[in-house]
C-alpha cells in the first residue's frame, strides 16, 4: 500500500511539474489565444496534454528542413532579381507587393495573361489538354490526388507525357491524399512519373509536429503555364453528399517562373534535387500584373495572415471574402470592426455544408461577433464553395489555397496569386458575383434560436479553434 501511494504521489508531482513548466514555455511560443488553449489542456490533463503538445503544439519545422530551405534562398533571390527587372509601378498597392515579396521572395510582375476557371470538370479537361501538349516538363503539387475518375484521367495524361519523354514530377501531401496515396504512388511510378510525398509521415524524430501539411495546389506545364487556386485532383463529390465548387487561375507569362520557384523549393526540400537553375522566365503574354506568394512555416509564421490584414486595412469601399473555413483570430475580427467604423462594406461568403464538423462548430461560434462587426454573411446554397478568394475594392484580388483560419495563417504551406491590374480584378469580381447569386443572407434570428446542445458544442469547439 505504501508503494502505491508513493507512485501516486510521484504522478501528482509530475503533473504539477508539467503544469508549472508549461507556464514558462508555452506562452513564449504561441499567440495569446493559442497559449490559453494549450495551458487549459495541460492544466486539466497534464500528462496527455504534454504528449499532444509535443506532437502538434509547435509550429517550427525540423532543423534539417530549415537548413535545406536556407540553401535554396540564393536561387530564389537570383530569380527574383531577373523578374524584378520588369516589375511595373503598382500604385497604391506597392506596399502590399513589397510585403508579399518579403514573405514569399517573389516580386510582382507585368506581362501575364490570366484566365479564370470556375467549372470543376472544365479545369480537369484543360489541365489534361495542357499535359498532352507538354514537351519538356510537368510539375504537379496537390494536397489531394485521388485515383477516382478525375484523378485517373490526370494519371493517364501523365503516363502519356512520360512515355513521350516529358519529365514529370508530382508532389502529393500524404495526409490529404491518405485514402489514395499508396495506389497513385504505385501507378505513377509504374508509368515513369517521379512522385514524392510532401512532408512525409517520417519517424517522429524528423518532425516537430506531424500535422504541418503542404496545402498548395500548383500545376505547371513546360515552365510556361501555371494553374493556381483551390481545386485538388479529385472528383468534386469525393466526400459523400458534398459537391465542391472551386476557382482556379490559369496563368501564362513571367509569373509562371515564380510558380516554378515554389515547386522547385518544395521539391528540393524533399528530394535534394535542384531544379531552380533550369527555371526560365517566360516572355510576356498579356497585361495582367500578378504576384505569387508562398507562405507557411518555411517562409516565416503567419505570412498569409499578414497579407490579409494589410489588404483589409487598405480597403476604402468594399471587401469580399470567399472561404470554406472561417476561424478568424482577434486581429482579423478587429480589422472587420475597424472597416465597419470607416464605412467599408465587408461581405463574407460561407457555405451551408462542411466536411470538418469540429471546424464547422467552431466557425459558427463567430457568426454573432461578425454580424456585430457589420460583416454581411452570405451563405452559398449550392454545396461546398471551396474557393478561397479575396477582392479589395476594384484594385486587388487574391486567389489561392489559403482559408481564413489559424491553420492557413500559421500551420499549412499555402500559395496565393495576388492580382493587381483592374481588368483582371474585375474578372475575379464577376466570378464571385456568380457565386453570390447562389447565396442567401445568413439568418441570424434563426441561428440564435438553435438548441442549447449546439450552443455548448460550438463554444467548446471555439476553445480549440486556436489549435485547429
């Protein structure tokens, strides 16, 4: 009996050591909201909380990964210098362009053509046609790559390209593609395609946390065509009962070199094979002024968040944000309130359905605050609007892979296409008008009448929102 009490006392002592130690360690490495969430978890469940924190509580990648990324920096700087030779004056968005370059290393460039594709099946057809026309290289980076109907069509196109002698490289996130990764890996390798896992689930000692994911969608053909946006290589209804609506930008011109630089960086980190020296800046194809901004732990914390806040505070008349996942932090909420006080109209387009129940519950806990901040919530009624898009007045737009949530702000590797010329921004606005035509205003009165269980669940989920 004495031994039992001794072990129990030792366990209690261990719990208090963990609790007290966390007070010194956690707040120094987290935002206040995230620190409070982690401290609460560790206070109530010290030992399990410690293991969870060690697994997913820190946002830094491994030292070896940071060293590899640092080794790529000179190549990125050389390419940026080449691109910068033709950089145009972008007027009152020049500060945003400078911020985006400081975050992602690539400057804004003129001379591009931009085509927006909001038809899911058309995107797959266009991508396959471009792969079938490839002569030199095909580089695909996807969060989800499946071997369903859409994915198989892309796999077959890659096989045809590889048979012609085209160099085909594919980076796939093994978590986003977990249901299909083993099969597509085998099929692509058998076809002569060089396929690698992005941020593979290696032994724990290689990674600081295993939920830092590569969420980018970037499809590149011959270094002259680039697709950037939100659509994965999977059927639109790959989740039963949910149909995805997306938006992708097909880009030609000098900005494609920046896209290739993002892929080359990710590829070199995973394989140590350098592709940067082979990147050529394409000739001018149009008048669009574009900038590619990668973000994520390799590029410094909260890159997309910094861009979004800068854009919000620059707005004078109207802001429209389309996002499938909405977990704003205090800074974003404060920006919305400030915009309302300045008379700027803020429109937020969300969806009636979601594929992550906990995230959806946490999201719902912000609706009243958003309404009180003057935000107009519009609910897309045609399935899951998975597009991630922002327009600021009539002068700046963003299309990419980043959501308005903590994960895209801090944890995921993302890529954003920033659009500065008014013709292209208007084209984005027109597509968003089509999305908005399929929305209904959020019914705040009905939402406030929801049951006590849903209220409690949303509040509990919100406590976890800083770490989702």
